[in-house]
């Protein structure tokens, strides 16, 4: 049940991010959030706290990367939850050509 709810919450926040609104994600995150985006690209890294995460999220939304969750896991009580997501993302050029895709 919690994982279903977690995926719904993650799906909602990712939809808002795709629209350029990172506020729902930031509102959900604690001040000491720990976020990891895997890979060796300029997007990859570990971010600790909202102050580090917010610029990354803003860049992600501003560039227009489209992100969708495949799986979501939620555990813990509402005041101290752990949320994990796995999904895919892509970016298309203004002409509609897919220039980046990570499945």
C-alpha cells in the first residue's frame, strides 16, 4: 500500500516538474534531504539538503527533461519517510528529435 502511494506521490511531483514547477518536490523534501542521481554526466551526483538540491531541480525543469517513474517505494512514518524512485527520462530538441534518453 505504501509503495503504491509512494508511486502516486512521485508521479504527481514528476508531472509538476515536467511542467516546470519544482515546488511540490521541494515542499515534500526535508531540510536534510539526501538525493542521488546516478551517472557520470553533469546531472549525476549526490545532493545533501534543499540548498544543494534546489538548483539541480531548477536546472532539470528549465532544460525541459521529461521524467517518468517506473517504480516507487515509500517507507516510514509521514514525518520521517524514505522515498525511492526508478524511472526513465528523455529530452527532445525543439524540432522533436530525441537528443537524450535514459531508460
